[in-house]
């Protein structure tokens, strides 16, 4: 992932806050077996200190790839929008001369995967995930000897992804003049499609922190 200086995270707290705000779905990418392409799996996840917690169905083809090479990449992205060329045209130039781009946030975790097969360890992993996704505890107990989860545990495997590196990118034209960034954020809010509004929020938030870009 190319990260220009103006797209870099301002500090670790920035990407950690963004993840904690509800960005808990991403893509696991695993090196393929010799002669095969990489394996990519979209999935929810939770954080546990320096680990990401995931569970997947036992028949998933990702397991053989992980056993061959446990070094994996997990990518979370969001707050994205297409920015049309006229919005980015320089002053005193025809709007059609503007070059379009994409805005987005992406956080990439480089990890070493540890497979969880012990029944009680899998149950504990599920408990941690349910604490995050169903904090009201409106679910049956997750126990290896009780339904419904006890009979389902053999059909899944858990993953603890040990994070070894984190790269964060916030691509919102932060190298452009403040007036330009404000105008694009206003355009996004007015258009209001897809993730336009949260994208505009990220651009305004970065604008408030960075102000005029200084190389």
C-alpha cells in the first residue's frame, strides 16, 4: 500500500480510534500454496491487545494456505468515496480539467497467524467476539458442553493474528489548500451517497488537525 507523506496517519491514536469507532470488518489475505493465487477472506474481527481474533468455517480453503505460510495481512478499509474531476479542478481552469480520485481510510495489519483448535480456547475466542458484537449478552452461553454452540464448535477453527506491524492511510487530499478540502467536503455532504458523509467527516477532521499542509 503506497502511503504518501500527506496521507500518513498522524499518530497511532488516530488509526486506533478509527478502528474502535466500529470498523470491525476486513479482509484476511494469505499467501497461496505454490502454483496457486493468494487466498482472501472477508470477515468480522475483534481486537485483543496485540492480536486480532477471527473464526472461520473448517472447510474454508484458507487453512491449508496458513499452514504453509502463517505470515498474513489483514486489511480494514472504509469512509471511502469517489471524488469527480470537476471538484478537484484548480482555480481558473475548466472544471473538466480536474482529475478524479478516491478518498478512503485503510489500516493494514501485518500478522503471524496462530490457529486455535482446542475446544475451550475456541469457546473463549467466541465469547470475546460476542462481548464486542453483542454487548447486551443477548445470546446463549458459549460452552463446549451446551447447545447451541457446543455442537457447532467442531465446525469452526479460530485464528489469533499476532500483529507485528500496522500501516495506516488516510487519503483525503490533505496536501491541497484548505479551501479546496473544505469545498470537497461540502460537495460530499451535499451529494450524500454511500459513505459520502463519513468521508466528509474524515476530511474535515484531518483538516482541523493538519491545517495547511507543510512538507
